[in-house]
C-alpha cells in the first residue's frame, strides 16, 4: 500500500503526463508580446547557425572526398607492380642493353590498369587518369566516359603539370592544383613517379570528379533553408553545380574568399545588388579552395514570421511555460537520484569496482537504469579480471619467447641450440607437452627431426625420424606450402598423422622456419588439450619461429665460416712451410750459417734447448752459467708455423717473465723480417727473369730473316741458361719429310766443353 503512494514507484510516462496536465492550467497566464526586432534577431541567429552548420558539413564532405581520392591514387602508386608497369612505359625507347627488370608494356596495358583499379564506376572519385612524362607528353590516359588511348597532346603548359613539376623541384612528390576547362573549375591531383635512384620519370595526374566528389557536398539539406554554395580559388576559379552557377557571378565575395584562403572561418551578412544575404566562409581542408555558402535573409525572416504569428502565439507561450515547469519538476524528481548514480559510476570508472550502485531498489525507470549500471559494473569487473589474466598470460609468453630467442641467438652450436630450444618451449609454455624441430635434408625432399623433447624425442632422433615433403602430415604440408598448419582437434583433422610415440596428442601446431622466402624446416608443438592454441599463443610461437629460423641460419653460417677459416689457416701454414722450404734449398747453407752465427750441434746444451723450443712452441731457458747469464731458446713462429729457433744468453740479473715476453716478441719480429726478406728476394729474382726475357725478346725483334732469328735465339738462350749447346729444330709435316723423318731448319750454337753437360731443347 505504501508503494502505491510513492511517487518513485510510478512509471516515467505517468509522471510526465501528470506534470503536463498541471502545466496546461498555466496557459491562462498570457505572456508579453514578442517584438519584431526579437523575431528578426532570433530568425537571423537561427539562419546563421543553420548556414554555419551546413557549410561546415559541406566542407567536411568535400575535404573528405578529396582526401580519399588522394589516398586512392597514393595507394595505387605505392603498389610496386603498378609502378614497374608505369616506369616501363615512361622509360620506353630509352632502355639500354642493361637488364633493368621491367616488363614490356604498351599504352593499352596501362590504360586497362587505370580502368580496372582507379576508374571503377562504382567507387571511383576520378574522371580521368593520365600518365605524363617529364616533357609533358601524355603517354596513356583513361576516363569514365570513353577510352582515349594515348592522347596526342602535350600538357607542359597546363596548370596541373606545372604544379606537379614545381612540387617535384621543391622535393614534394605530390601536388593538388585548381584549373578550369571550358569555364568549368576542376581539381587535379598529381604524384611524381621516380626511378630507383630518385630521379623523376614522369607524373600520374588524376582529375577529381566534380559530380562524384564535389557537387554532392555543395547541396543544402532538403528540410532546411534554401541557399547555394560554391568553391573558389585564389585565382578566381569557381567550382559549382550548373543549377546554381548563374547565381554566382554577381555575388562573388572576394573578401570572404581571401579570409577563407587565409584559414579563417565565419559568418557574415552582406548585400548583393541590394539583396541582403547571410554568407558562411571556410577553407577546404587539404585543398587551395574556399567554400562560400549564401542564404537570402528574407527566407529565415519569413519562416520566423510564420512561426510567431498571432494564431500560434498562445500555443507557443503555453508551451514555453510548460517546458519551464517540466524542467523544474524533472530536476526535483530525477536529478538527485541520477547524481547519486553518476557519482557511483564515476567511482567505478576510477577503478573502485566494488562500489555499490544506489537506487537499485526502485521500481521505475531510474531503478531499472541503476540495475543496468550495476550489471554493467559486474560485467566490467569480470572483463577486467579476464583481461588481467590474459595480459599476464601474454606477458609470460612474451618473456618466454624473449628468453628462448635470446638463447638461440647467442648459441653457436646448432645441435645444442636446437635441443635446448625445444626443451625451453615445453618448460615455459604450460599447454605444450612435446616440441620438436624438423630441418630439410640436402635434397629438400624430406624433413628430418633434429631436436625433440623427452624420451620420445630420443627415440625419434635415434631412428632418424623423417617425413616426406608434401606428405599427408602436418610437417609434410607445412614445409611444402610454407605456411603454418593447425590441427585444433587431431581426432577430426584431415592432415594430422598419428605418431605411435605420441598417442596423447589432441592438438598440433606446425610453423614453417623460413629465411626470407626459403623454407628450411618447421617447428612442431603438440598439446594434450584440444583447442589450446588460441590466436595469442599462435602469434607468440610464430614470432619465436621466425627468430629460431634466423638463429639456425646464423649457426650454419658460423659453422661454415669456422670451417673455411680453419681450411684457410691450414693452407696458409702449408704455403708458408713450402715457401720457406724452397727458399732455404735455394740458399747456400754455408753462407747463411756464417752470417747468422750458426752454432754447431752438440755445442753445450743449446742445441737441445732449441729443439725443445721448436717442438714445444714456447720459450725454453736453462740454468745460470759461470758468466752469470741464462741461455734462452725462442721459437720463430710465422702464421702458426714454426720456422726455427733463435738462442742467446741474457744477464741473470733482473731475469723474469718480462724478459721472456720480450724475447718472444723479438722472435716474432724476426719472423716477420725474415718473411719480408724472403718475399723481397723472390720479387727480385722474378724481376731479373722478366728483364732477361725482355732483353732476349728485344734482340729477336731486331732480326729480319728466319736464319738471323734462329741464330739469335739459340745464342741468347744459351748465354742466359749457361748451356754448352742449344738447338732449335723446326719440323715440317709435308708428306715427303714426314715419311723420311727429316726436319726443317736447324740452328745450333756450340759452347766451350768446360761448361755444364749439354742440353737440347725442342
């Protein structure tokens, strides 16, 4: 019974009805009359607000369409394949023999591309698209109405071409220009097309469609005041629909246009040929245009007069009184309760999810609103808990991924790295109980398991488990297709291949290991739970697989570089040993022993120390002598190859590690000096041989006849080689002397018999 008389228990509409019925009695109190000036002011204020709102909306629509048209052309130019097609047509006959990797295209191909991508009648914001070279020649164009082919026209003098060229010179590859054709203003957007080295090859110019992008934005709302709008540039070029263009010439407002082009926006009243207007001006964002919207003031004044005529005076006055009373009563009945709900909602928004929502016990609309807010609070609390759990899980997965990839990047041993990575995956990801990595074999025909976890993994590795590329298995399909494959439920998957070692697998995810576009293997993870691989976990594992692939490639490169470095080092040591062996054989041993102060074998124990130094590759020193000196034997090492040993005696006073290090450093310097001396000697011998050959060749070129050349040749060769006799035989292969075995010319130069044994060269 008490609830029946509580005002808060009544429905909202009943409360409003009661208030309105009570307010109607106040209509008997007439209001003061409304003056003409007040009517006019209200009407003009309403008209100014209307035209400002309309003009702002028109500007937003037009600027949005222009920006969308620019984005469409920019996206087209950002496509590398489209750019290559246009570059090929722009380069044209200037191609050289150098392969520049461009397709062979014709103007018809480019025109078809324009029609297909940029001039789709259902979505395009352009009228025409033109491809122009740097000289202004139109190489290809397309339009909505007709297929023009290659236009026989040069646009070097057009405003759009000059604007594009000036922008390119200033380092801006895009330009928006306003021009006119047949006294119709047009807006054109151009993008410079560059070659690989940054040079501008030409320009892609699109004419933005007035009927599609501009004119719809200049329309006034059908249910508002009747006015008209147009666009005007700083050069006086006007863009306007045909039906309102006749209104513009006498009403062009240069002051409003200049203010708008300078970035100002506002409403101003003015007169055109004695007719008062309300004008709105604003710049068109992203375009060098001003939008001017005009409305005759007579129209809003007439509407205000109709609204405030004597016939409606009482109704309007009564409505105003009722509105005031309704506002007051609503404030008294609703606002306190709504304020309490608002304060509780603000507390929830501040993070106090346990805040109680008041007014939930009411039976009216406010009570139901409070109940909805409380339900929203509970849902928000649940979502926050869920998101916190999800963020914590994602953070843990990311940290695990970072640890695994950091280890993979730092480990150089491939087998150890792969084995540890799969173990870490199983350790750090709760839903995964088995992980393995497959790598393609040398023939690229099979994927071989290289790392696997647990005892099962050991068995798979021992038997060399492999899967054929392209086979009906998750791994076979992944390495063939180069994309991840997920078997969310192995019991229903068509691609999962059951493994007798892993019968508990209920979900399997395989991710390709790729280096660039090349697939080198696959990462395979398995779970005992179906549907465990959600989008977040897949993204984390896919990112980790990319890093593992890079680490595998780096480990392989490191092993290859190490192997090559070892081979190169071995070759260098062998070359050094061989070169020094040949050099020492060419020298006179006696002279070297005399020059270097060679110590005969068996002279004291130095010979034994030197042999130890060579064998052990380190400094060997003996006991102090009667002269208070200590003998040293230091190996001479060059490119990790022991060339010999040097020995000397140093004072015992101050003997220590510093002197041993100094001795080794001196031996190292000696090795470098000996190598330089050997190289110098070899270079000098090569130079002497070259000089001798050049002298013989010079003497041969001065001889005119065949006999003179032969005699000169045997004489010079004999002198150069120190040979007692040199012969040159020229054999002819004619049938007569071929049968008899006779030869052609013979030139012989004898030498004194006391020289070395004779030698004959043929």
